[in-house]
């Protein structure tokens, strides 16, 4: 067709053709998505990089200042700083992690570049992580046993230190385990026997035969634990005696001598002479300590194992509690209840519950679960503890109450998701089942629920993600700054739902914002955050994996 | 190369208003003032019109008797006093334009309409003499005596095997031998055994549409139903799958009492022994298929089955 014969059509302006093709909308929607992805990945990458790099041994730089001061530390930041009033002239300055808190009173210090005369990387510069009072930066000078000098000079001292440190640490750990664990068991036995006496008193009075028996039993337990305790005392004394007197003397950059007990050193490394593999070794050893050890120094050092344990245990118990509750409620609402204004009102109420601030759930959990339910349980089952020690068992925050509170908090999510999943099951399936002579419950159990299960799992995943990151309500119902007794452990009856526990999200708040030296704790906060995100991601991935297996079983690719 | 189009009569929705307008314009195929328009117009106007039931139907031994059955969706009456008897071990087809109440009537037989909140019924149906709408009738027990196949194949999200033995499973049958036997018999009965015998434990959702529909028939006949209800079983299938399902209905004839709703006149004429023509909730004519399609009593029926309206 030639152009002459073509009928003149209305010529679309650029505007109409743009609207018709919808190009701007593609850009707008795509841009929105890109922005969201950029923000999320940016945040995650930031946390991952900062969190993962905390334990990498940074080089120790020796700064010689123009005023004659000498400082040894890790350079952690560089920035441009205005020096004149208008900000026209700027100078560079760097933030140095100087440590040696007992000398300087600081963990970090800013130095202007123009005040630095020389920078060097001393070969024997050592970073020492101490059990107490934080890190030390210095050079090993002498290894002492009492007054006797075992080694002198950095090289010899370091060699001797590397030889003597592991056995000293092993003895120290053994003594700690005895104090924390073995003695704890004895104390628990003793307390149980004492409470049995109180129970017998409450049951039959002081004249009863039961009371006499209990007294007798307590005496036996006291004698046995006394003997064992004496044995433990002897063992710890021997272990500590062997470590007594051993010390390493370090020379700080300004020449101060700092002696450190040999078993007061967690770990020491010399980053300036470490090879890449050596650094990696330090890195993984610090990660391992972080993942597997108890916290030290107001949670800002050591490990976070109890918090990992508490987070995972609480999230799983919460999921176990919320899943049946939410599913049953949604099943009734969707399958049994007659649709009408009442169900609509209930649905609106449930959706509103999802918007209630979480601290309100915390207050409810404390008021109802701990003080009403828990006190009731204490009155019935744990009266001796209440009478003798004035110590509540269930009547205070604990793992069970925290899990229940969070289950309540995430219930709306599960109910809404389950309802969606149930309504997505085609009615033709239900009718087919009824036509086969199946009853309502048989239809639900055999047809509707299996088909809806992946959708219900999605709700559970969302609930777990929300619950695992929640802090505010937990502060009221059972999370503690330090709780080394795990809620699930090897002592009978293995699960202790009444115990208080630690939680990573609370730890972020505690270490980052309640710690006396927040600057030093900052890298640890990033690491804890990284760990928490990773744990939630792992929990979710597990749930997603289960869901995809369910989907494969119940839905096929065809149609 | 030209493809010979497959010819199906596709009934289109025709509202009473349209019909009246056509009548007023005097443009109906069978000429003005014909009794066709009279009868259909009076149905459309809501007047009672007696059903024409052929004598041969009355001679048959009935398995299901529908007795002055009325049904309302809320305030709207969908079925008007239908009385008909479904013969034993024969295939009975329900035909009529969309919205005439065929499917509603079929779903009333196994009381699936109970699931709809606003439905109200009067009259009764009797399955081998037992009143279906008796308040003492256990609906679940009732449905076990019937099998139903729906418009769209609706296999359950489980294996082929479990689909077929579903009705036995819900009755608590655990004996492997019984289940295996019923599964094979039903699948053979539904002409599906040879195609799926090697993958009985694969998901039923992996079958093709036609196979799925035959699986649904196998599921429906697994419990040895007294009546088999087929609700437009081929409307979602391609011509080849339709042919297979029709062959299957032919095979079921004589062994099962089948009540089939269809939109396809050729299908009704090919597969059924008896045909009932319904219009706007009323039974218009009911008789042996050959007579309905060749010499119906009413000219309205002739007009419908030959495709001149509806």
C-alpha cells in the first residue's frame, strides 16, 4: 500500500502514544522495585561486610606524634574535618583503636594527620584479648613466673607464651566449668532436698513422718554435696595453683609495663607478622569463640552462644504454638462459620490485632501469662519455692511465656495467611469430595488442608520472621541481659520452660546502647546483627524448603 | 490444506426478553403464531405449562423419581415443579439452553445444593424408593450411593490410586487387596487402566484433561453408585478427549443408571437412551432420545434440538 492511498488517520501526539504504550509506567514500577531492592541489598551488604569483618585482625600501626607521644593501634576510620570556622580549610584525621584502657581511659582516639610525625608497623606489636578490662596493645617483653624471669625479649617471650598458654587456658577452663556447672548441679540437688522438706512441712506439718523422712534425706544430700563440694574445691585450688604466678609483661607504646596473668589472656596475635593464613586462623578462632562461648565483660566480648540458643528455641516454640492456634481459628472462620456481619467483624478485629504495638503484647504477657497463669501454677505446683525462697518459678518471665506472648503477637499473620490459603482451594475440589460422600471434616483433612498447606507455611514463615526479630515484648516477659543457664540442657527434665533466656535482638540493644563503652562494642553489634539476620534467614530457608517439598507433592506443574 | 471444522451446536444464552421480542417481530423460524412461541412465551411469562412425557418412559423401571420438585435461590425460583422418573441402567440426558436449571436439578439429586446458603426446596426425590429430602436422611450416606462428575475435571491433589479409592478411604477401608481391586476395576471401567497402570502412584494432576475427567469417572464409579450424575462432563475437553468420554458413557450404559447434563445435542443423541428438554426451570418434554430428536411431540422441542433457537 502506498502512502498516497493511506487514509489520513488522526496523528497521535507524543503524549497519547506514550500513555498508550505505558512506557512511563514501566519505568516507574521498575524504578520502584529497583529502589526497594537496592535499599534492602544495601542494608544487608552493609551489615554483612561490617559484621563479618569484625574479627579480621587489622594491622597495628605505631603512630609517633609530633608532641612526642607514641600510640599503637588499629586505624578504623579516616575522615575530612573542617579546621577553620567557615569550613574552607579541612584536614584529614583518623580514628585509632588504641585500647589499653587502664592507661589512657579511652578505647578509641582521633588523631589529625598533620600532628603525626611518623607511622610504622612494628614487627612484634601484639594485640591481646584479656579476660578483663578489654584489649591490650603492646609488645611482649618478659614472661614471668613469680619473681623468676622465664624469657626476655619479644621473640623469646612470644615463643614461650605460645608454648605455655594453651595448657594454662585448659586448666582455667576446667576450673571455670567446675565452678559454673558441677557446683551448680550440687546446689540444685541441695535446693531440691530443702524444698522437699518445705513441701513435707506444708503437707503434713512438722510432726509428720514425711517431714522426718525429708529432713533425713536433706541431711544425707547435704553430707554428700558437702563432700563433693570439698573435692571440687581441692581440684579447682590445684588447677588455679598451677596457673598462679605465671604472667606476661607487655610494653605499651609509651613505655608503660603492663603485666597480664597468663590465664587472663584469651588470645593474642601479632597482626604485623601474620601471614594471610595466620590471620584467617585468628579470624576463625574468634568466630568460633563468638558462636560457642558465653559472653564476657558485660556481653561486649566473648561469645553469644546462650543468645543464639535462646533465639532459636524461642522462635521454634513460638512457631509450634502459633501454627495450631492460627490454623484452627482460620479453619473455623473460613470453613465452618456462616458468613455474615459477625465473621466480618471478627476478621476486621484480627487484622487490627496485627497493628497493635508489640509492647502492648509484652504488657499483656507479663500481666496475664506471668502474673496470673504463672502465679497460679506456682501456687499449685511450686509452693515450697515460693514459701521458702520467696522465689517464683513460673510467676516471672521465662521462655514459655515469651514464646506464648510472641505466638499471640504473630497469630493474626497466621490466621490471615491460612484464610487466604483456604480460600484459594478451588470449590470444585470440595464439591468433588462431598460428592464422593465425604463429610466436612474428612474433606478438610484430606483435600483442603493438604492443598492449603504451602500457603499456611508462607504465613508461618512471615510469623517466624516477625517473631524472631521482636525485642520490646521480650524485655517484659523473660529475656535477660545475662542468663547462662540454657532453657534446654542436659539436666533433668532437659526442657526448662520457666527459665529466663538471652536473645540476640535484645543483645543488640543491650550491647549497642546500654554498654558503658559503646564505641568498643560497635563492631560486636554489627556481628550480632549479622548473626541474627543469618539465623532468621536460615530458619526461613528451612521453612521454605519444607514448603517447596509440600508444593511438589500436592501441586503439579501441569495446568 | 483446509481443515474441516468440527461442528458443534453451541447454544447461546437467550433471555426471555429476547424471545419475546423475536416473537413480536414475527421472525421465528417456524413462522408467526406458531405454538412454539406460545408455549415458550407462557413459560417465560411464568405460567405453568404441563410437561409432555412420552409413554415409553413410564414403562421403564425407575431408579430415581423426581416428584413435583421446586427450588429457589433466595427469592428467585430456579426449578418449577419438575416431575420425572430416571430409568434404571439407562442413560438419560438433560438438555436445554443455559440457565434452564439442568445443572441445578442434577446437583439437587445428591443435595450438593445444600452447600449454598440461600437455597430452599419443596417437593421430593426418591432414590430406589428412599426419600432424598426426608429430614431424617443422612446426606453423607446418601451421597455415597451416587457418583458425580463435574464440568471441569477436579482430581484431588494426590496420587491417581488415592483419587480412585477416595470414597473407600473415607469409609475407613484399609485392606490393600480390596483397594487394589477396586482401583483396577474402576480404572478399567473408566477405560483408563492401560494408560496409567504404570504410574498409579504419580500425582493425578500430571494427567491430561481428558485423562483427568476419566479419572473422575473412575472415582465416581468406584463406590458402585446407584446413579451416576454427569454435569457436562465434556465441556472442558477437546474433541478427541470428548470422544473417549462419550465412548465410555456408551460402555457404562446398561451397567449404571446415568443422568447426564449436556449442551451438546449430538452428544445427547449419540450417548443417551432418554432425553429431557428443560426450559427456564420447567420440564418441557421427556422421552426416548430417538423420538425427541426425530419426532418430538412439541415443535418447541424440535426447534431446540435442531438448533433453531437456544
